[in-house]
C-alpha cells in the first residue's frame, strides 16, 4: 500500500502483540514444538494444567544445550516422542502456585532443576540420585521449557536472588553439571587440572573448577573459536588445539613432567586425530600418579583405553552424570561474581527464531557456544 504499511507487516505486528500479551489472561501460550526432526514450529498451545503440589513458572529465558542439538536431529529417538517441546535449561518467575505449595509466591525468580528420579531403585534408595535407573528429564522425556509457561513440582525449584539476572539464571542447570563433576572428582585448591573438551559443558566444568583451584589449568579442543573464547575470558588458562599440538606432551612439559591432579573428559563424540590418543586415554596419560580422571562425555563409540597406564599410576577413574543439588552452589557463585556467564552466551534470540538458532549452533561452532531463547 503506497504511503502506508503492507498488510502482511500489520498482521505480523498484531500477532506479536497477541503473543506478547499471551499468558494466564488467556488459555494459551506460545511454544516451540519439534513436529519432526530438524524442524521446529512456533505455535499456540493450551496452558499446562497445574497440580496442587506444583508451581506455574513463566519462562523468561531458555538455553540451548548440546543434548537439545542431538534431540533436534533425532539422536534421542525413540526416547523422545514427537510432537514435542524440548528445553531443560531454563528459568523464569513464579506465575501462580498450587494449593499445597508453601515457600513460593507469585513473582519469585526461580531456576528449575529438570531431573526426575524414580526414588525406588537401589541407587535412589542409597541417595545416589544421578545414578537412578529410570532417570528422566523435563525437556527430554516430557515437554520442557521452550514454552512461555511450564508447571513443575515446587521441589524442583531453586530461588534466584535479585543480583542474578534472568539470562544468567537460565545457565544454572549447566553450571550445576560442572560443579557436580568437580565434586565427583574431588577438586581442591591447588589442583592442576586438564579439561578435554571446550564446548558448552566443558567450559562450565572449567569455570566451576576455577572457583575451587587456582592451580595450572589446561583446556583441549579442536574448535579454534571455542579456545579463543577461553583466551578472552580466562587468559591464564592454557588452551591447546589438538589439531596443532599434542595435548599430552604439552601438559607433561608444562607441569615439569608431573602431570595434572585431575583430568576431565567432556568430549563425547571425539574427532579421530592421527598421532593423538583418544580423549579418555589422553586423560589417563595426562594425570600424575594417584590422580583422577572424571568422564562426562556421552559418546556412543567404544573408547580405547590401556588400563595398564591407569593401574601403574594407581589412579582412579570416575563418571559424572547430570547434577545432584549443585544448583544452590551455582546460584551462590553467580551471585558472588565468581563465574563468567557472559563468556558462555554467544547470542540472545527470540524463540520465534529457534530454527535459526539451532542452524547457527550446528553450522558455526566457532562463533556460537550458547544461545539463549527469549520467551518473555
């Protein structure tokens, strides 16, 4: 229309105004639905039903995790059932509470722990909940936080203080994984640490470990952009591009032949590099006598490890999965300014652009680490 706005622009503006004001005033909400693998659709869904022991959370920001990227491609099939709303790293504010809920009120800022334990298996009975035989997660086994609203039991909430922004609160879950790994590996002050894998979880392990030890630290990766992010945010950390340098040799040389106290494997699906050990074996080769290897990577491939190398060092190898109450520690460290969440956030994007966000993470790993989706 000459001198005015095209009708399509007007319609889009009206639609956005409707979405911006959607919520409990209506009976619908905006949600990103994975209708088929590799394809999201933004749609309106009915508001979730809230049980008496639950809280309705209005999601402000949700973070895209590496697991979300695998889920997006169908790697979690048939565990996830389509159509489906992912999202297990998210935070927001309490919209309303069920009749049986105490300790929370409308307006409270909260982070949501997405882990659901069965409570009945031997691991749960022993209090070792991350080892639950039937462990489930919001955003993987049931609809998650890529939606404006979600209802969860109040036991899954952690209050977030005013000094922690909504954006940073959306990273509490992944930071919890980093702090849990440090607990599993018994990281202590003065420890020399190597981290194989500088991706999303690897950098959270690095930041969590840095709150516990100021000793030498090494991060190994093959994506130069990730290593550059670390150079900018933690210049004292020695980064190693395994395509250019032998990480085991660098670590041995720069620790005067001693090796590190703790080595974390956070690679998962490793790139086969001629002349380089697999990351798990490289961790074993990188530690000192009596050191610790902590494995987090969720690769499906068989990993070649020479256990003689571990036994000669009388070292130990442990695994770390999800978190176990470390949300509180992560929130406290964020509030005290001991973490650098902005170093993880590559972009903020409206949830309407979720398809673009997933494409960028897949095609430009040098430039994008964590993308936060704005659901406000």
